[in-house]
């Protein structure tokens, strides 16, 4: 299953570089945040926003997948076909905006443009996780893999990894923005090329081929079950044992309180910046 997490991480990174919005977020963070320590703070808040939207969707799809556990063969076939189709759509440059299917997301996007400070960063994360016409097939592929897991917890972690795939390169690129120069930014944005009269984009092609490869691998490895483990079995067993602690309801309550506290701090900081100093 580790290969699914790797694909999710790189899917998030490629979604950040998608042709429709290539490097817009790094440019925004560089222009509005400035200092690197503040960049890390904003990056963390942005990740909270992403996770607040993506992880619940992953949990829901994972829970739905548990209802289909008895039909594993059909789920694997369906997932493989959908992944290949989404990969082809990505290669050809076709897309869709999944944010339109989420109630209230348009309102969040509007508030994000009107807000400022950490609160704006939080809202940008909440909206940016599922918004984007070009990144639609990529996110759709990750959601499809999440559905096939048959576990709400693993599906939620998968979406959290996808969000991390967006945040890590975002912070790195924003920190190095001025050093990259115009040439470096052009390389990251990718370029277009023509084949038989049709225009393609390098990022879309790479992303699409990755999705197709995962789809084929999903079919040939019984849902990634027979893929060689990237992490030693002893380490996985230790993590599984340690992870049992997280099933404690007290831990869940503390996690919710921590997220709520962070959201309140972001709101307070935003209100403080809005209030004119005497």
C-alpha cells in the first residue's frame, strides 16, 4: 500500500504545478508572507485547511469502501479502469472542478479572497484542496484509490498525504522563489508541445502517465497488495501497534481541540491585523 501513499504525495505535488494554476500559490506566499519562519507558519495553517476539506472526504469514501469489501474483485477492476480513464483525460488536458460538487465551497472561495493573514491562508487551503479544473483528474484518481482501500482510516491518511504533497513543494518553492529566477520558474511551470496537431502540456502528460501506471499496477497487483513493501515489515508492525493508541476517544477529543485552537489562533491573528493600531 506504500506505493499508494507515494503516488498520492506526488499527485499533490503535480496538482500544485498543474497548468491552470502553475506556481500561483508559491508566488502568492512569497509576495504576502515574506520571512521564512512566517512562511512555515502559513504553510502549516494552509495544510490544516487542506486537511480539513480533504481528510473528511477520504474518511467518507473509505467508509463507503468498507461496505464493498465483499466485492473486492469488482472494486479492483472498477478502480483500475477509472484510474486509466482519468490518466488519459489528464494526458489529453481535459479536466473538471470537483469543488463544484461540494456544498458551500464557492462561499469559502469568496471569503478567502476577502480575508487576510492566517485566516486567508486557512481558507485558501480549505478551497484549494479540491478546486482547480486541471487538477480534477489527479484528485479524482486519489479519491478513487481511497475508495478502494476498504478502510476509512487508511483513506483519510491517503488524503492527508496528498495534502502534504501540495504543501511541501509549496513551502520549498516559495522559500527559493527569488533564487529561482525567470528560467527556473519556467522549468517548474513546464511547457507545451504538439503531437499530430494537438497541444499537450508536460506536467499534464507526466501526471496522466503516473495515474495510468498506478491504474495498471493496481490491476496487476490485486489492489497493490502484492507490491513489495517500501517499509520493513517490522517497522510497519511497530507503527501499527503504536497507532492503536490513536483509537482512544480521548486522543480524538484532544485532536479536535488542537485543530479548533489553531483555527481560533488564525482567526484572532486575522482580526488583530484588521484592527488599526492607535
